[in-house]
C-alpha cells in the first residue's frame, strides 16, 4: 500500500487533528456561560439571604415582600440567568458526548425547549406571587 501525500499543509494543527475548520462560533457561547455564572453569584447570595430572612413567614408575608420592585426584578433575573446557564452547560455536555448528528441536534433542541418552558413557568409563578 502506497501512502497518499498529505494536502493539508495550510491547515492549523487543530484543523488537521479535528478536520472541522475554524471555531469562530464557540467564543460567544463560552463568554455567555462565564457571564451567567458571574451574574448567578450575587443573585444566588441575595436569594439565600432573602430566604433565610423568610423562615417562618406566611405566604402573605412572602407575597407582600415579593410585591416590591427590587425583589421581583431580582427574582426574574435569577430565573433567567439560572435557566440560561443550565441550558448552555447542558448543550456543551451534549455536544461533547453525543456523536450522532440527529441525536445531538434533537437533544439540544429538547434541552432548549424544556429550559424555556421551565423558565417561563417560574417567571409566571414569580409574577403571580408578586402582583
């Protein structure tokens, strides 16, 4: 068997190894995961402190607290950041470990759809409690 000559001289080492071309789209995804994790730190600390203060409170006490502009906005921001971060993290896991194209695409769409539905359900719950 004769070896065929390599014609990928112009490719980078990563391009030769993976054969997938440029990775321009990954930087945005990487930044979004980092930004949501950064936003989740103060939002989660705020939420934990607020819930510790609410220990023993009635539903009406929680509803009157949630009716304020700051708690309702921060709670919705926490929900959005949490579900966006969860969806982005699961997408990375799916892309890394599922090899079949149709199964990868279907799994990513399922995760995105479920994340959106759960986030909307949480936002509606926050609004119903606070308004």
